[in-house]
């Protein structure tokens, strides 16, 4: 699925989910950002847990690269895709994420 197709299909979801997923799409390959960073980026600085919940419902991976979102303390946090956190770490290693 292309980025344009994903953006079109996102309209079926809540405005909050859309804002989280769009912000997540801005994370470059090989980089990570925290749930807190995403919450601040969308103008909801106290919503890091809600950001995590929205990412857990992300139907657009890998176009919306939720595997690039980690906890503020540098640990991986959760990952709802098959394989869980092990799969997340494998994807980050493949991207040589910092």
C-alpha cells in the first residue's frame, strides 16, 4: 500500500488515531522516537499512553512504522504485531536504528 492510499484509508479512523499515525510516518528509517515525543508532536503532551494504544491498533504497518516508537527510557515498549517485542527489535536491528 502506498503512503497516499494509507492516508486515504485513515479517514475511517478517529482524528486522534490519524494524528498519531501521521506523526509516526514522519520518523525516518533507522531512527526511533518515544511515545512521549509523538504525544508532544501532536499537541497532546500528556497522552503518551493513548499514543501507545493508537499504535497498537495500527493497521497500516509498515507504512506507519510503529516499530520505531520506543519508551522514553530507551526500552522497546510494546508491539502488537505477530512476534511481539522480539519482532520489533528485529525490525529496528534491520534498519540499524539508533
